[in-house]
C-alpha cells in the first residue's frame, strides 16, 4: 500500500457518545459535577459501550441553593449519584482512556449539549489534561429543530414524533439511564434523516 500524501488524514467512523451529567450548580468550578455517564452508539444504533462515575465534590466548590432545592425533591436520584464516589482525578483519566479506545472518533451528544459538554470538557481538561472530543459536541434539540423545521424553543420532546421514542425508558435523572435514553433518541433522529446516510464523510474536526 502506498504512502498517503503529506497532510492527508484517514477517515474514521464517528461514534456518538451520548452523555448526561448531574451537578450541584450551573457551572463547573464554583460548583461540582456529581455524576456523569456516557453511552457510545454507532450511527445505526449499536450501543458499543458505556461509562459512568459518581464524583467527589470539588474541595473549593459549594452547592448552588436553587440546584440543591431541586435535588431535595429527587431523593432516589440524589442517592444514586452519591453512591461509590470517585476522585475526579481518577475517574477522568479512566474516562479519557475509555474514549480513546472507542472504535471511531467520539462526538459528544447531549440534551442540552451546552450544559453537559461544559462540565465534561472542564473536568477532562483539569483532571486528564486533554479532551478526546476536542470541541465536538452535538445538541439533540438543535438536530430535531433542523429535521422538523420548527423554531428552537418550540422544539421539545412532546412535539417530536412518537416513533423517535419507541421502547425507551423514562427519564430518571440517573446519569447512565438518561445517557442511554437520549442516545437512542438521537439514533432514531439519524434514521429519520435521509441525508444522514448519503452525506460525505468529513475527516476534519
């Protein structure tokens, strides 16, 4: 096999890493990521692996009063995210290694991606030194807006086609449950998009 031209990149399949985080406030640093989970899917809805961890809170951080008042209404989810806590420096290094071994280039998928990606990226950079996602984050709500031709704020789960939610469990606010649920939703959207199967692969970031 001949050598590739200088600067050429080998295309790799994308792996859609549906990720959900639970936190005790709106931003990382002043507040902590309590729990996070990822479910890695291929474009054809094959779940190839999962990762989850509950984290020790940051020593310099504190819970936001509004967030903590909400957590007080969710005792089961709170108990789930406080069990078997790991130090962030341990969990994020393990998470980065898990992302690196996935069979494709990881793209974080979130609902909303802006919130989940913010925490995951901050924690990866602080505790693991780099992010395998780079800046690749895909928002499920935005993707649905484009498919349905609706306004962003009008695009909510109750207005989406019921076929996108077949055989899905309810949202539990337990990170791994929600990551799997939302990954299946995103794969259903991919299947509903006729362009998804024919669009050229972009090997860039």
